[in-house]
């Protein structure tokens, strides 16, 4: 079981898995939403995904150009997960909110064309200037 929570602990989520993909997104939206150089996200199936607590939805146009919804704790503001409207079967968990952060094993980095030089990760990831061709 994949579980996670926000900083204050009021908002939680869980997914039976499996992890469908694990990437670091360096788009400007993720930078602004997180206050960092990118956001580590892992995809899981939306059907069995469950969340509880005071979760607020913030809707913006995502890096794909389609509307993206970020779910944050209404109380403490932690980013928890996203539900991209371009992929209705998918939930993208923000890896920093995982109860066990080692469950996140990134393989690729996307939107590295928008990544600031200081945000390159030590991990050796396959890099895409924007989106990989097969998912764009
Ligand atoms: Zn919270
Ligand atoms: Zn992004």
C-alpha cells in the first residue's frame, strides 16, 4: 500500500499501487507550485485511489497545455497529489508527501528545457526537453 500525508497530518491518501511511472517534472508550473526546481511525481491508477481530510483543489493549465488540478492540504498548504485532466485514469502523487519516500524511484526527468541550472538532480535520469513523445 502506498500512503502519504501532508505536513500537519490532517490530509491523507492511499493507493494499492502499482506505481505506473516515476518522474521529476521541471515545468515552470511545478516550480511555482512547489517553490523548488521541480516536483517528483509518481503515477498511480485513479480508481482505487482514496484521500481524506481538508483537501483543497487548485486548477491551472498544466505543462501539457491541458487543465491540471493540484490537491493541497487546505490547512497547511502541502502539495499532496495531482489529477491531470489530460489523463483521467491517473493520479500523480507528489513524492515528498509519501510516508515512505523510498517508494519513489525516478527514471526520467521532463520539461528539463525549463529547468534552472541549479536544479539538476544527482540521480542519472533520462531527460526530455518537454514531454516524452509517446505521452505528449
Ligand atoms: Zn495539512
Ligand atoms: Zn510540471
